[in-house]
C-alpha cells in the first residue's frame, strides 16, 4: 500500500507513534494497526504530498524517541 508506513516493533514504541498521530492531526488523518512484528500507519487526507508527509512523520517519531 502506497500510503502506508511500516515500523518495526523492535525499534519503535507505540506510545511515540500514538503521540505523533495526535500531533499530526492537522496535517493528516492517520490510522495505526499492528501485527506480530510491525506497526502500520495508514495515511489518508494529507494536507501535503503523501510521500513527504510519511517521511516527515517517520522522522518526527524517531525524534520523539530521544526526548
């Protein structure tokens, strides 16, 4: 799926992802689901280019892990 970001559970924390979704609510509608090894963020109704939004969101989540 083109509008999906896949994040490995060994690296990413669901709390950081959920907070980033709240922080991004004016920029995109994002749903999160998961399987055994990954979190999946599905992007809908993005204010900016979807690929740019996904990349920036991932960077935002990474940055939030080190606060």
